[in-house]
């Protein structure tokens, strides 16, 4: 029987929440950049810079990049139609750039994860579970608090823009609850970003205090009659709200829990970086009108000869 290697010896697999960095570039970089057809390409340019910094800094050998394709077809929308209904639909110019970002990842030899029913978080969680079974530890590249629920043992989450990394042990300091309690915590206090209501009147501090005492949402609901006797401001009203909105709390937890069984394609190489496709990369660089500095960095980052790509065929 093989044993799991110690944390220091475990090979990292980098799991990237692409949408976060595409959206960040879309909102932060002026739309002065245009592709060969005149469409904005600012988000792709920003995403390319992010990928380059990640690859150049870490030189990851195992990496997968997860994209959100389930914008309104996610299984969570079937459970709760108002899920993320507070967000404006992505404009065509942004949708087009998401396609370019996926194509760029593929041309660079990076594994791409996308599904019409599961979100990027679910794909990251499912990939992490699969890779743990092969002895890898995860490095989740995202600032999204939801993803902290996946952290275990030597796994890390990395807020790339701020240069901050933390493990499961660092989650309480950041969020006030254990990594294993994140889904329950968000089910109680809600998540305005995703339009998840939580339990009315239960705020972040109360949710953290309740979970600190009871350990889980299930235990809290099973022992709700004990809540009024806690040394907690508004304990009696909190108990009443929990009794009244029990079903909603459980529904919200279905929404806040990252799925670990999303369909993933077979991957015998464990998301090992593949060989870059020089022809596809050059075509993308031309289509997106990347400058010579970005082109050189892209080619160099994946071991291609940039000078040879400039020789007329």
C-alpha cells in the first residue's frame, strides 16, 4: 500500500480561476486595445500578462485553467433561479474575449476546464479531489473566498494580485471560520456577490459565532433551542430566524457548497503542461495584435523559438 508523501514532497498542481483575472482585466484596462477585426481585446491582453507572470514566476509543471461557461445554465440556477440574477449579462465583446483567453491557454499547452452546468469553482474542486488521489497538493490561484472551503493539509490559496498565500490554517484569520465551515458560513450570512440571501438578520459576526459554538449548520439547526441561551447579542431573535428560515438555510448551503463531482475529461498526465502549439499561438498573436514584447515573452515562457517565428515562410 502506497502512502501519501509528506507535504514538502508533494508536487503542486496549479488550479487557476480564470474568470476572476479576465474580469479584472476587462474592468481595469482601457479598451484602447483592439483585435484584427476591431473588437476590444483589453481583457485578453491583461489575462495574457497575468498568465505570463504566473508561468515565469512559478514555472508550473502541472496546471489547469478553469473558465465559467455556466453563466445562466448552472445547476444552481435550477435550484434557485435568482442565483446570480443581480449580475448584468456579459456583453458580446467580453464573451468574445473569453473565447480568445481559452484559445490562448490551449495554444500555450495549458489544460482548460469548462462545462455548461458547472462553474469554475466546481471544476477546480473536482480537479483538486482527483489530483489529491494521485498525491498532489493544490495551489488555487484566486482571491475568491468560496474556494477556501477546498483547502486541506498542504493545499494553498493564492491571491495573485496581492501576493498573499494561505493554507487551511490561515482561513480563520481571514474569514473568522474554519475552511470546512465556509459553505455553512455563507449559507447563514448570505453572499451578496452571488445573490444568495442566507438567513435574514444573521450577519457575518453572528454566523461565525454560531459556527464557532456548534461546529456546523446541521448541528446548529438540530440544537437551535440552545441558541437563546448563548452569550450572543440578539440570540433569541437569531433562534427565531433560524427556525423560520431553516429550509432557506439548507437551500443556501446547496448553493454555497462547491461540487466535487463535476465531469472532467480523462487526464492521464495529471494536467502536466503540454507542448505549445506554435502555429496556433502565432495565429492568435496576429489576430489579437499582440506587440513584439508580449509575443517574445509568450514564446519564451513555453519554450518556443521566437526568432524562428518571425522568419517569413
